[in-house]
């Protein structure tokens, strides 16, 4: 290899990709018991935290777009977890709210964060340090034009 900076094993993005897949694999059996996929779980977290949201607010909370959210909402509505309806004050806006079955899932989901954290960190202090590091990395990446136009 002429360029060690191009080794797959040296790529931060590849390590993040592997980490994401490993975390997803740990979530899968826990979420299956609830009848949720990982993206649906994230949507439920936002709704449990904030209550009723517009589709736009949900997209913003999850850092995604309506093309991704809309089919997911439809599936969750079919499962009886939430409902969507046009906003009475603004017909262009669709509001999403939890149904009793969706609210009830919150109690069953309470153990999930701890179960995942126990696979990754050994203490609460380590958890908060890791969370702080991830937040700092995101702030740096989202706040800069890193690598744009460089050759």
C-alpha cells in the first residue's frame, strides 16, 4: 500500500460504521420484544420526551427527512402505536401523537438504555465522558466545512 492514510483500518468513518452496526445488533433483540425497529425506537424516544410533534419537528429531532419519516410513521400507525392527523390551525402540517399502546411501550423500554450502556461502559462516569466526547465530535463536524473542496 502506497498510502497508509487509505488503509481501511485507518479510517475513522469505517470504525464508526462498525460501531453503528455492532450497537444495532445489540439493540435488535431488545427492540424486537417491543415490536420496534431501531429507527422506530428513536421516534418513540422523541415522542415520549416531547409529546405530540409535527412531522417536521420529528424530522428535526431525529436529524432526518420526511421521506424517511413518513413511511415509518405509517407503519407505526398501523401497529397501533401512534396516530397522525392534520393540524387544525395549519392544514399543511401533520401532527403525530402517541396512542395508549405507544405510551405503554415506554415502561417496557426503560431497561434498554442500561442494557446497551452495560455493553459499552463500566461506569456512569465513563458513560458521561463518552457522551461528552461524541457531542464534541458532532459539534465539530456539524459546525465546519471539513474537507469541502480540498484536494
